[in-house]
């Protein structure tokens, strides 16, 4: 029970369950890039390294964010119960975990040297810097939601570079843009919960700066951009029916998500943030995998 409680505490601190947002898109890039290899698919070792790097990078980013924001979280009634402000995890433990995650990520990057690809190792440090840098942006810019989207959207681009950098091109650029706008759109919704707190603390969330009604329109525009880019990449790559069915379902889910949140009603943000977006990433990934499987038959 003690081990389970400890595992849950750490899992909650780094929001491990939120890995469902970015990991499927990394796997999509992995399969698309793998299809350009001579074998027509990535090696098992490459898949394992991508997953290792994804988990380590995300854990590093969330831990750094929790450390940097510990004092702010302690003053916010919504977040005061988090592990660091509630002192269920010490700052020393958090720093040790952060270093371990960073080391695991860089080790995973080094693993691609076995596949004669030095780029993950060369770019590993800058990627960690970008993931850490997001945590400071809400202190000086209302575009922090888009910075977060861009940081998380590094996943498909980094994955493609790790698998076959020679074929890096517009498909992964458009996929990365779609993910960045999707993340930014639902992070704006999530920030609506803290409008009064952010204003009191002088934090630059978009809802706090321009009001919930205008912020929701920014979120809607971001999600419209997501769909537009998914359509563009599908047309560019000449994807099949399964891809288009998946894209249509994603569009409907994002419309549903937007309808859950109103300028004067944030009671369904948890449903909009986690449940709907978790379904979005999984449904789209399954659609892409089905599309690839049907194309190979």
C-alpha cells in the first residue's frame, strides 16, 4: 500500500496520465517516418527509444514546472493540494527526480547512435531547455499557452528526426502545427479556472488578460486551425478513408469540447480538458494506424 501510495503521489505530480495527449502523436510520426525507411517500418529498438525519450522528457518538463511554480501553486486554492506545496514530496526529491529524468532522456537520445543517427544526441539539450523554458512564460506573456503547445508539439518533429531525418518535410511540420494549436486551445480552456487568481498574482494567462469570452474565441480559432492542418497533411500525404474518418471524429470531438465551456460556466472544464482530449489523441492515432495498415494490404 505504501508503494502504491508513493507511486500515485509521483504520478499525480507529473500528471503521468496526461502522457496520452502527446505520445500518440509521437507514435504517428514514428510510423510515418518509419514507412520511409528501407524496411518500411521502424526497428523495435527505435520504438523503445522513442517511448523512453517521450516518457522521460514529459516527466522532466512537468517536474520542472512543479518546482518553479511551487510557491504559486501553494497560494492557489485549486492547486494547494499538489504534492510539492503540500510537502508530500520534498524539493530535494523533486530535483533528484528531475535530474534522473533528464539523464534518462539524454541516454535515450544517445541510443540512436546505434542507428547511425547523431541528431537526437545533438538536439537533446536544446529540447530539454525548451521544455523547461515554458514554465517561466506565463510570468511575462499571454502567449504562454502557445509556447506550451509548441513545446509539447516538439514530440512528432523530434520523433521524425530520430527515425529518419533525411525525409523530414512538410507533413511533420503540419502535424506539429496541428498539435501545437490543439494543445494551446485546450490549455486556454483550462486556464479559465484561474482567472481571478491569475489577475491577483499578475500572471499572463489569456483568459485573465482579455476575459473568458474573448479567450474562448481564441481557443476555438486554435482548434479550427488544428483541423485545417490535419486536413492539409492528409491531402499532402494522400491518406486513405480511415484517416479522413478519424479526422472527422476529431473535428466533432473538438466542437463538443468547445460547447462544454461557456464564459460564465467552467464546471465542465475537467471533462473538456482530460476526457475529450484523451479521446481525441487516441482516436486520431488509431485512425492513422488503420490507414497505414490498409495501405499495406
